[in-house]
């Protein structure tokens, strides 16, 4: 009788476990069978009414049914858990071959880019890159560069003075004397940085950038300067660039030259960038005036030097076809977007 009941329970429960579709259903079955008033629990309670001699047999039978149900439950739990896990993995699958969403990438500011390019070329040629203060003394900016107070050549640069002796440097040439005082020849330095003048139109900004170069050694000649600048310009603007040297005047160099290159936009034919001339005026340079060497404690009988200085804003405008210098300082995101290469 009891064994028949057990057999029925076993059959029915195993079947419903088989049919169960989720873990919740399995749990309900577990409660229905093993809970406080569960099928097996009730039968176990009924052991009291079984004859003592039959008890071991019935007990063994109950245990067998219990174990069979528990095993089946466990099996089904694992199966359902596996199905659920696979479903989750399938749903959360990431296709790594899919193109990613666009992420915004920044770009170097065109001035930074030009500084990097120029200093890279100069470092290749053995130059050290130095910096100097933007708030400078009259001495380093002018006097040590052979531009005494009240000298007419000061008018070449409309300087922003803070006090009578302190100013915003109007040229990176100010770093020349500082480096000559610090260093022992031979040395080669370049100094890129900000400079300031009271100038303001489409090609001039009150804050702009220059890069100064200075080489001091024995037996320096104009040939060294020309060779060095030719390499620099060709590496910056391309191998087919033509370079022209013109005589000029700067108080700190003697002789002084100005350097033009063939217009990279029209290759010398004449266009709006070069105002029809085919050439662009790029930088000032020359053989360091012996007076400048002496003022900074360098023996001008033993050593000579060459120097050069040029505008980085103009260089950047030429390289990137920028027609208004103010675009470099407005930080208009639409403009900077176009500078991405
Ligand atoms: N400092 C000059 C300027 O701002 C540029 C310059 C010319 C620098 C000749 C030099 C040089 O070192 O030799 O106009």
C-alpha cells in the first residue's frame, strides 16, 4: 500500500521535474515534496503506523524515492542554470568586429605642432631646446642685444613695458644673452616661445610666437648659417623649396640677412599667399655682432656665432593656409577641428 503510494509519488514527481521550465517551478516542487506538509514528509510521519518489522524495508524505500527525487532535482537545476547562463551569455555577447562608436579625438594646436616640428629638426642637428622668461628685463631684451636705451632701432618693436626696466619680451632674442652667460662655447640652442608687441591686425597679434636659434663656436661663418637654414627650410617646406638670402639690418648681427623661401602654395608662380611675388619672407638671421658676444662674457677673438629668429605664427599660417592670425588664438572649436590631420 505504502510502497504503491511511494511509487506513485516517485513517478508523478519525477515527471513534473522533467516538465518544469524554470528554477521557480523546481522550488515549488521541492516544497511540495519535502516541505513541512510535503508528500515525502507526510509519508515519513506515517512510519509510526508501520509494523516494526516492516519499518527497515519501508524506510529504505522512502530513502530510495527521496534520493531519486533529489538527484533528479539537482540534475534539472544544473540543466536550467546552464540554459539560463547560455541565454545570458548570448544576450550580452559583444561583437568585437563591429565598428566602434565615434570618440572625439583632440589635435595638437597648430602652434604647438609647428614648435614640435621645428625643434625636432633642430634637435636632429644637435641643438638643445631652451626656454626663457616671458616677463623680461630691458637689459636682456634690448641692451644685451646691442639696442641701447633711446636707440632708434627700438622703434622696430612696439614694446609692452611693465615698468621702465621690466617688459613683456618683444623677441626671443632675449634668451641669447641669458644662455651665453650660462654656457661655455661651443653650444647650439633654440628657444621657441611667446613674445609680445603692441601690434594688432590680420597678420599681427599682441601675443605671438618666435623661435630663436644661436650657435657659438670657433670658425663660424656665413656658410654655416646658410647651410643650416637651408636644411631647416627644406625639411619644413619640402626638398624642392628655393631659398633666398637678402642683406638686412639687425643691431645684434653683423652682417645681417633676411631669408625668403619659395611659396609652398604656388611653388614660386605667384598667388594670394605670397602676394604674387612667388616668395615668402620668413626670418631674420646673421653673424652675431662681436659686441653682443663680449657683453655676455664670450671672447669674440676666439669665438664667433650665428643667430636666427623667426615667427612661428606666420610659419603655421603658411603651412596650414590660415589667413587670419586671430584664428590661432580664438580657440574656436570649428577652426581647431580643421587642424586635425
Ligand atoms: N629678433 C628679431 C625680431 O624679432 C628676429 C631676429 C633677426 C633674430 C636676426 C635673430 C637674428 O637672432 O639674428 O625681429
